[in-house]
C-alpha cells in the first residue's frame, strides 16, 4: 500500500495538482457541495426508513425519484475526493481519519447493499403503511450514524495533530 | 463601530477558551457540517420539487410543510455551531470578504424563504406557471453560494 501511495506521489500529474494554487480549494469546495447533494438526500431517505419524516411518501418513491440525484452527488464526491487524495497521497497516508473515513464508507456501502438486496425486497408490504419492519429501521439508523461519521472524519482529516495516541505509536506516516 | 464589535467578540473569555481548548473548534466545525447536511437535504427536497423533479407524486405543499420544520431547526443548528466560530475567530472573519458575502446571502436567503419561497411552495399547485421553477432555482443557487463562500473563508482568508 505504502509503495502505491509513494508511486502516485511522484507522478508528474500528482505533483502538478499539488503545486497548483487553485486545485485544492476548488476540489475541496466542490467536495463539500456535492456532499450536500448526496448526504442531504440520503439523510432524509434514512429518516424515512426510521419513521422520523416524510411518512406520507411511499417508501419506494424515494429510491426511484431521489436516488439518481443522490448518486450524481456521490459521483462528484468520489471524483473530487479521489483527486484530493491523488494530489497529496503522502499527506493522507499516515492520517488516521482518512483510513477511518474509508472504512466507514465501506461499512456504509455494505449496509446499503444488504438492505437493498434483502430487506428492501419486501417493500411492497410496507410501502404505504406506517409499520416499517425492524430491519429497515435498523438499516436507516446505521446508515445515519455511519454517514455522519464519514462527514466528521472527513473534516477531521485536516487535524493531523489530533490523531489517537495508539495510532501515532504505529508510526505509519513516518 | 462594526470593527470594535468584532474586536470585542474576539476579546471575550469564551473566545479565548475556544482557541485554547484543543477539541472545541474541531468538534464545532464537524457539528456545523452535520447540520449543513440536514439543512441541505431539507432545502433540496422542496427545491427539486419546485423544479418539477424529485418527489413529484407527493403534493408540493404537503412536502413543503413537512420540510419547513427540518429546515428551520437545522438552520438553528447551523447558527448555534456557526456563532461560536465567529466569536473565536472574529477578526479573521471581519477581514474576510467571503465571510461578509456569506452572511449577506444567508440573510437574503432567509428573507427570500420566508417571503417568497414558502408562499410559492404552500400555494395551490399549478396556479403560478413557471414561478415555482424560478424560485427553486434561486433557492438552490443561494444556499450553494453560501456554502462555497463559507468554505473559502477557511481556505483563502
Ligand atoms: C472515495 C471517496 C472519498 C475520498 C477519497 C475523499 C477524500 C477526501 C479528502 C482527501 C479530503 C480533504 C481533507 C483535507 O485535506 O482536509 C476530504 C474532505 C472531506 N470529505 Fe471526503 N472523500 C471521499 C468521500 C466523501 C464522502 C462520501 C463524504 C460525505 C458523505 C465526504 C465528506 C468529506 C468532508 C465533510 C470533508 C471535509 C471538508 C471540509 O474541510 O470542509 N467525503 N475528503
Ligand atoms: C447564521 C448562521 C451561520 C453562521 C454564524 C456561520 C458561521 C460559520 C463560520 C464562522 C465558519 C468557519 C469559517 C472559517 O473560518 O473557516 C463556517 C463554516 C462553514 N459554514 Fe457556516 N455559518 C452559518 C450558517 C451556514 C449556512 C446556512 C450554511 C450553508 C447553507 C453554512 C455553510 C458552511 C460551510 C460549508 C462551512 C465550511 C465548513 C468547514 O469545512 O469548516 N453555514 N460557518
């Protein structure tokens, strides 16, 4: 893994992005705005599953009507996040919050697929009614917590001085 | 006048505490972003509907009424997590043009919401021609502008 990061770090295109004055602010700003589109819509979908809001909207309406937009946001988020990483791989390699964020995104993705291919199959039975199955509520809560944690770890990446002591002891960045 | 007000904010014991306490600023900033996500979703669900996208099978005024609460309370959360940062970095904010642009658009955005946007969203659907689209477009534009300027305070000031 380390050699991959070092290899990217030495690529001319990575260096060019890193040395550009405008690239970082532009990418980070687009990253935050696209996050709003993605995470903002997903949050209300999750809260619908939990039963906190939009109770009169049929559950199955949201994936068909809102997911294309949420996924567009996610796509832009991935591209700008990927570019930020590409431009300074060695800055993030030793960063606890970077790896935590990637792990949290992975778990959030697994939760999403699990829900979609298992629990969601029976949506016809609870589409309109008020009784949302426990599994679906649980998936909603887990998703809310995980995406909030992705946002938090995303912001914390800037605080390289505030990483846990045990992580610093591993000396990964050095 | 304004400058001495910002100097006064910067000099408050609370501001000194925020700057001294290692975790205070990062926690507040993270909370500001989580509140932003809640705010963005509440705004977008209605604005997309105004634009004729998104949850078109649900009556617009029903959607708007439901999202109204979420929008207001997440804005309150944005204010509560934004104000301490203004206090602790008052002079930096005072000298940042982006801060002033952000605050101007925030005020315009709030006025726009409570005068025009809400009225259009609560109105009888189909009675206003293309106006809902214009309103949805402006609303998305304003809050995006607020976010962009906000992020640029930290990056460029
Ligand atoms: C593969 C996907 C992603 C990658 C590689 C990535 C990478 C990054 C990088 C490199 C930064 C800059 C950190 C810094 O220099 O301070 C960042 C910031 C951030 N990311 Fe991501 N990101 C990804 C997806 C996401 C997602 C899905 C979310 C939210 C749901 C998210 C939320 C954030 C937030 C909130 C920040 C802080 C923005 C700020 O400082 O205002 N990211 N990300
Ligand atoms: C009256 C309410 C608000 C106040 C007092 C406030 C104040 C602040 C302050 C002082 C910062 C830190 C800027 C810096 O020095 O880096 C900030 C960051 C930010 N604000 Fe607000 N804000 C408010 C509402 C909003 C709203 C309504 C939005 C969006 C619609 C927003 C979006 C942001 C964003 C995206 C950031 C950058 C986050 C980061 O990565 O740190 N804020 N805000």
